[in-house]
C-alpha cells in the first residue's frame, strides 16, 4: 500500500514538473541551447570591449550607465535612469519589466538625493536593488552615479 502511494506521488510530481517547466533538466536545456545576443558593442582598438545590453532567452542585461558631465547627483541620477530606459526600450523591454538594479554611488552622502530622483521610475512594482558606495577612485568617468539592471522582455 505504501509503495503504491509513493508511486502515485512520484507520478503526480513528475506531471507537475512537466506541466510547469520547473524541471532542472528542462531549464538547463533551454539555457544551454539559447544563444547570447550582444547589442551596442563598444570597441577598444577593434577588439570588442563590452555591450550596451545582452539578451539570453527572455532576459536582458543592461550595462552600467553613467553621467559624464558637470552636475549634481539629481541631474546625474535623472540622466542615468533615462539612459537605462533608452537601452531597455532598444532591447524590447521597459522600466516596468526591470527585475534588479545595482546603483554605484561615488559618495554615500548622495544616497537620499539619488533615492528621491529614483523613486517611482519603475512603476508600482519596483525591482530589487543594491546600492553600493564605491571605494577610492570613484565611479568611472567622474559620474556621481552609475546603474546597471536586469529585466525581462
């Protein structure tokens, strides 16, 4: 009797995995059969350096965006968020589809002002976020803030 119950549970679980796609083999297969697409590739002496965004399956990874002009943290944050949005749209996504944002601050003292400008830019269901104050040397290119993100299409 107990053996029959185990067999039935295994069959039900197997059906659930097949229907929902939660199987490890199914996910591994789709991840390995998909090919990464790279867009807006930056070059250094004719050698690919990095991409503005890459796509794997229905996931898009947006490269770090900075603000390379004179201005305060509010102007830099606004510019960076607009650049992220442009790249997301180019990739076929949107700010509402962002899952994860990483914020790199040149100075942690700018946290509140950055946060005030950031607030509400991703819709009513904001992504998870990590905020990091960078060490000696600051954010590349004298930007007060840099952000990258992961979204879906």
